[in-house]
């Protein structure tokens, strides 16, 4: 059996950002196919995706490092592109277990690229992170800022970016987008899918919402002596549906680039002109490296009060020590995403809090 309908492979598609992107893709008329080993997600998310969209995307429980199993997916579906969310993402865990992080994240990407290359599928969107910038010398952060991730997780992201750039340099038939996410929060407005961290949440929004729903007693605010408006850390929180739509915009950008095919033509032209061979013009924008953020930051205390307003709940909090490795402020320069992709985040902080709260209050213990 081979499905002839053109499909988009979504690795890590049952996870938080992947599941929201699957919904956005289906709504836009694409056919996503999910591959996930369920190491950090639950199969029940598929029922929820089906309830929201009326469609149940094909799902394969496969570890990305299993090349033979992955290849079967490419034999079964006519895949035109992959969006690669699959990976481990907990910073603290990556410090404690670096080998597991390097092995999982890098090997998964290599395996995916090998299979894609063998099957002639050379359009790839990769989930990178603002963590690759480390502690920025100034904000907002532009894509050409120095890269200096401060932990093994962040280094896997940077290494993968470098691997993908080398791959593109070796074979310009690849179309590659490196999307650097800022802080994804919120949930689908239906409240049916959302972020479901197992165990103790590391990130601010899941923690706040678990306090609101009574799963945790109070929020620890990690430091109040940062050089920010109220002394607490400032981040660029972006609604996960805006982020999902950013992936659609990147995909469309690459599809358009191919249909106009200026790049391939240009590359061919360049072959006859040795001077320009080393710098074909397309290299300015592909691999596409784009920040996905809103371009503005909110402090921890601003997030707490916005959440209290929306939920009607009081969020008890106390100031504690700074968390090691944290930085004062981190927010995106979002100009390139607007210029190149025609994409900007449109949902407000109130939307982010309201949608998080709807998901959390309807699913106090997460997915069944
Ligand atoms: P998530 O953990 O919810 O989703 C990742 C999915 O990948 C999970 O479902 C997990 O089971 C799967 N996975 C992990 N290793 C795998 C493997 N070897 N084979 C198959 N599946 C595997 O995380 P998320 O928040 O949705 O993040 C998605 C991507 O975006 C990740 O690559 C993450 O590093 C990146 N990112 C996330 C954030 C964030 O704050 N959530 C920020 C920047 C970048
Ligand atoms: C974390 C990751 C980073 C990742 C990013 C996006 C760390 C050290 N960094 O960064 O690699 O790219 O998420 O998902 O984990 N805070 C509290 N109390 C809490 C939790 C957080 O005060 O219980 C504060 C933090 O100090 C920070 C802000 O809230 O100022 C946001 O924290 P968090 O959600 O963990 O995101 P990042 O620190 O940006």
C-alpha cells in the first residue's frame, strides 16, 4: 500500500508544539503524518486532534533512530517535507545526562536526514531554540547574534543547526529552515490539547497553571534582583498556535521558492560563473534562519498577574534564589520573520493565559 496524497512528516508530532502544528496543518489542507516514540507524549492526543479537526492523522510509534522503521513510513506515504520536533528538551536533565541528550537529539536528526536523502525528500523545518544565543549582550536578539548555548540541550540544538548547514552546503537541493523559538505557551482555544509536562514542571507557565488548578502550593519566583523593570526575569512568550502558524509560513516559503525555482536556476547559472560559485545568492536566505517570537518581553510577575486576571484565581508566590544558568532578559527581534515569511505573532498575553487556563482547568491531570 502506498498513499499517493502528498504528506508532511511531523516528527515529535504527538508532543506539545507538534500536536498544535498538526492541527494548524490539517486546517490549512495539509496531510500530516506523525512519527513519535511517545517518550514524552501520550497517544490520546490523537483523539483530541481528531475531535478538533475531524481528521485522524496517520501515527507511527517509532524511535527516530530506527532508520529501517522510518524508511517504511517514507515508502508508505508520499512525503514532500518534514518538520522535525522530535527530541528531548529538559535543560536540567541534559546537564545530568548529557550522553542521552546528545545521542537522542543528534542521532535522531542524522537518521531522519539519511532516510530523507535516500528517498529524495529534501525539504526540512527544524525546531531550534533561542537557547542557542545563550546570554545575549543586548536585546532584542537578532538572528546574526553570536551563538553560545550554556547547556548540553542547547548545544544539541546548535550542533544540529551546524549539521544541517553542512548538509545544505554539500547538496543545495536541500531546503532547510532553522526556526529558533522563544518561549512557547498557551494551548489550542478548544482546551482539548495543550502542554502536559510529566512530573515537576520546569517552565513558568505550566507551573503557574498547576498552582492555579491546585496541583502545586505556590510559585517560586527565581530571583528579584535582575536589571529588569520589576527585578524578575523577562521572556518573549509566544502563543503555541502563532508558533504553529510560523511553521506553515516557513513551509510555504520553501514551496514558493521551489515553484518559482529561482534558486535551482540560479545555482545552475552559478556553475558557469566560477566567481559566484562559492556564494550563490540563495545562500542569504536558505538555510532560512528565523526567530519565532513576538518581539516583546514580559516579567515573571507580569505573567502571574495576567494569569490571575484571566483565571480569577490567586497565584501564591514567593521570591527565591536565582535559578543557575538563568539570564535577565531574552526577547526576539521578529523583523526577519515578518520580512521573509510574512508572519507575525497575533495572539495577546490575555489569549495565552486564557487558553492555558482552559486547557489546564478542563484537564487538571493532563492527558488521560
Ligand atoms: P515535547 O517533548 O512535547 O515534544 C517532543 C516529542 O518528541 C515528544 O512527543 C517525544 O516523545 C518525541 N521524541 C523525543 N525523542 C524521540 C525519538 N528519539 N524518536 C521519536 N520521537 C521522539 O516538546 P515540545 O515542547 O513540543 O518541543 C518540540 C521541539 O521544539 C523540541 O525539539 C524542542 O527542543 C523544541 N523547542 C521547544 C521549546 C519549548 O519551550 N517547548 C522551545 C524551543 C525549542
Ligand atoms: C527555559 C530553558 C531554555 C528553553 C526555554 C524555552 C532553562 C534554564 N532554560 O528557559 O533552554 O529554550 O525554557 O522553553 O530551563 N521562573 C520562575 N519560577 C519557575 C519557573 C520559571 O520564576 O518556577 C522564571 C525563570 O527564572 C525565567 C522565566 O520564569 O525568568 C521563564 O522561565 P522558563 O519558562 O523556565 O523559560 P526560560 O528560562 O526562558
